[in-house]
C-alpha cells in the first residue's frame, strides 16, 4: 500500500510516498479503499509543525477521504490524519454514505468545508434571509461553501478574492457581486449592500480583516474562522463598541471533539441537503499522491482556486 509519510516536521519537500503493509482493522474498524483524499490548507501546517496540534512522527497527513468498503459501500470520512494513502482503517460508526449524485472527489472535499459553513451560519450565529454576507477568501473551499450555504438560506453574498478565477468561482457559487481583495473592500462592500453588510465571514485574517470589519453595518456580526494569510489581525475594539457589532469565533474541529453526536447529525444533514440539491459542491482538481508537496505548496501560497484531491 502506498501512502504519504511525514517523518519529521519540516519543509514540504521532505514528504515521501512510501510502500508499506495494508492497515489491519481493529475491533469496530473498517478498511476503506481510498478513491480520493481531500487536501486542505491545514494539511500544509500539520506537516511543517505549524499547527497547534502536533501529532507524533512519523504520520500520514490527510483529513478527508472518499472510497469504497469491502462490501462495495460508497463512503466518506473525516479522519483527521491518515487520508493520503491507498487504504485507511477507520471506525465504522464514523463513516457516512456518499450520496449517489456526488462523485468521490466531491465527497472527499465536502465535510470540512460544508460542515464549517453550516456550523458557522446556523450554530454559532444565525444568518437571516435577505441579509448581506461578505465572504473573504471566497474562491477557496470554505469560502465557496459558505456562499453556497448562505444563498440556500436566502442571504445575499459578496465574495472577496485575489484573482479573476477565484472571483468567478464565487460568482458560480451564488455571489451577487465580487470584490478584488486589492481594492477598497470597505467602500465597495458598503456600496453594493446599500450601507453595510450584516455579516463578515473571515477565514483569511491579515490585512483584509480591518476593512472588512468596517464594512459592517450597525449591529453587524464578524465571524472569525481562520488566518490563511498567516497573520492574526488586531481588530480595533472601538469599531466593535461604537456600532454594537459582535465578533464570533468559529472552530468547527474543536466543537466536534466536544459533541461528536451533534456533529454527526450536522454532517448527515449536510449530506441530505446535497442529495436533495440544496447545496452544490463542485468537482475538485485531481493530482496523484506523488504531487503532494507541490499541491500543499500551492495551498500555502494561496494559488489554489476551488478544491483539490489527491488520487492514490
């Protein structure tokens, strides 16, 4: 069995694709033949030791998979680690059936993005029909999913992204307007939304955070999801106080460890909504396992538009 191995934290180029024995399932586990493994920004952080959780080495990265069990069941799983491999042993209770209308690629890139979006907009805060939401990083996996979920909820989305290709992804996902991240975000967002947006969704941080905060209208909500730009922003507290704004933190992963049953219900609802055509995940770009270093480098340098999978 081939798998990606991180022997020590360090440069992405140190990752190796190695042959090894097939996994032996423990009690309650099922072996899944991986057809596609979703790639996320956090995977690049894991292998370089830049994430707050540092797994013991050696380990195989990859947190999302789609594949087939020995009884031909099409499944997906959020596995945390171990996904960049031809096979993975995983607890049977943690597997979800992949809807017939979704490909393995769609399934392997679904859970993290859409569960984060739904957890943000329906659990940590509540986006109302007709409200405006400004989505930073709108051409990435999470940003695109947020636009898809928000529009399904009847909201109106504005996507902020750094390239024409990424802005087109946001438009296809349902954004009514897009803004180049190099432009005056505050002014343009206020013009589009007739005075200010109701919510900002920020998985980027860095220099975009403050102008996005200032784009909020009175009593607007600022949702903090991550810092893909690499810089944790310092938001001016007076802008929060004077306009009765709310700042909401979202860590879907941390919540799943505290309430796995609640998360299972959330993910199953996401899958049901995908099966019903409520949400519209896209087919990701596919690369072989051997391209893992290049793919993670593209994530780290924010070259990736949409979603990506590794195919064993």
